[in-house]
C-alpha cells in the first residue's frame, strides 16, 4: 500500500512539474505576443507622430502685407492679363524699404514675396478692373524661404553660408514683423490649389480630383462586374475543370504585384487602344483590373457565409434558383460584398506603382474637370513632392500623407461600420 502511495505521489509530482512547465511556457508565449503588439504599436505611433510633426505646419502659410498701387501706366485696361504685375510688387517693396538701392540687394528684397503673387494681383484686377489707379493693402504669399524662417526651420544662429537667407534679408523680415506686415494664416491654397514648382503655392486639389475620377471609374466597373462574377461562380457555375482554372487564376491575380497591372495598362490601353496618357480614364481602368479579383473573392466568401438553409427554404416554397439567389441570398451577403468593395477601393486609392507606368507622374498644374483631362493622383503627388529638394516640400509631403491617411481611415471605417451594422450572425 505504501508503495502504491509512493508511486502515486511520484506520478503527481511529475504531473505537477509538467503542468508548471507548460504554464510557464504559456505565460512566456503570451508575454512575447503582447511585447510584439506593443512594439508594433510603438513603431506605428512613432511613424504617425513623425508625419504629424513634419506636416501640420503646412496647414498654415506666411503672408506679407504690401501697399500695392495699381499703376495705370503698367496696367493696360484693354489687356490686363498681359500686364507686368510683378513690377507692381517690386515697386511696393522698394517703397517699403527705400534705403535699398543696389541691384543685388533689390534682387534679395524681391525674393521675400512668392513668385505666385503676381498671379494673385492679376486675378484681382480681372475680377474688379476699378482697382486700376488705386492703392490697396494686400496680404500676399511669402516666399518659401521666409515661410521656413517663420516656422523655425532656418536657424538664425548659423553663419550666412549655412542658411538660405542672409543677415540682410533677415533684417528686412524683422522690420516687416515689427511693422505688423507678416503673419501666418490658414493655408487654403494647399487644399484648393493645384501643383506648382513653388512650394508655397503647391496644393493637392488637382491630385484629389484625379484620384476621385479614377475611383469613380473603378467603382462603376468593378462593383457590378465583380459582384456578377462572384454570384455566377458561386451559385450558378457548374463545378468542373474550367471553373477550377478560373478560380485559381482569380486567386493568383489578387496576389500579383500592382506594377504588373501598370505594365498591362501601358501595353493594352495606351499602346494598343491609344488612349490618352495621364488621364483618370486610363488610371481608373488599370485600378479596375487590379481591384476586380479582390472584390470577386470577398463577394464569394460573403455568399458562402449565407447558410444553405436559406436557399433550401426559398426553393422549397417554389422560388426559382435566380429568385432564391437575388431575393434571399444576395441581400444577406451584401454587407460583406460592400465591405470587400470598399477595402478594394481603399487599396486602389493608395496605389502609385501602376499609375507611374501609365504616365500619371507628369507635372499637372490645372485641376482636372473630367476623366479625359490630364491628371495625377494623391499617392503620385506625394511621390513627386518627396523627390523635391526644397525644405518646404517636406512638410507638404507629410501633410499630403496625412490627408491620404484620413481618406483611407475613413473608407476602412465605413467598411467596418457597414459590416457591424448589417452583418448577421448564424
């Protein structure tokens, strides 16, 4: 009896030791998983913080107040569009700093105001010709160097050779600040303007409209075709070798790198069909081909999630196969279909590689008004600005990334909302 008890106690000791070891392993595994999640969140937080700190200053812009005299000798009333508006700004700067006489100093003085300012004056004169012959105080956009100085990106303590503005220009800026002629205001031009070589005038509206037109084309083509293909393959197609090949190819296309679709668009839409380059039409067609497999796969999964009892009940009360699918199965699967479509559209919004292959990397100043106008997309615009050497484009790049992330979060949030609101648990 004692031997049995001894043997039992030894067995229990071994079991207890084994359980303790397994519990320790489980705790270590949980700790490793939690550490991995926290590590990933820290990197994500660092990324978003870096983008925000580099980009939030692009949402306000430095402007300079000048008393501009719309000289009739310079502005010809018959052709105001061709007048020399930059001469009016230069004259105002000389009047503000009458002590500046040398030619080199005047060139430095003129650089305080953006080269886009003359276009602002032309727009004012075209809108109100009665300004000719009058003097008006105007807040005009400052040059990007002055803007960077006001935002703290140019260190005044560095030697002149180490910064973009010399002591003379900084002295003029200090005088303007003392006179209340320099301030910062919300940068509406960043949201409403098109691209520009000058960072202080560059905006994202052209890229946003280009992305919008492309997404409209992508949605109009991919949603009905993707949903129709999913319904046919899942509900009506006969399971044979042909449908197996089709399903395998659809799954493979979903994993193909996006730049391959750009090469396809370059060879088919541009070289074969000779569609115009750099247009939302071609971009939308390429993104349609890229998004279609994702929508088909997610739609089929949504159809598969509907219990077969729904189909059997509909058929049992006399409904046809098509009535059972479109009246009973499809409404229940539609939330998942919409979610997959929105996720596919969000992926299309963030793509740049296929658009680079079809020429949407071109410098486009005008805001597109249709699918046939030259345009670019928001990810491509970010790529172009990131390649620019000016410091002012760095903050605009980060600000454009913030806008793109906002749209992506909005689209993915909409997908989550639709799924949680309309999805049924079986």
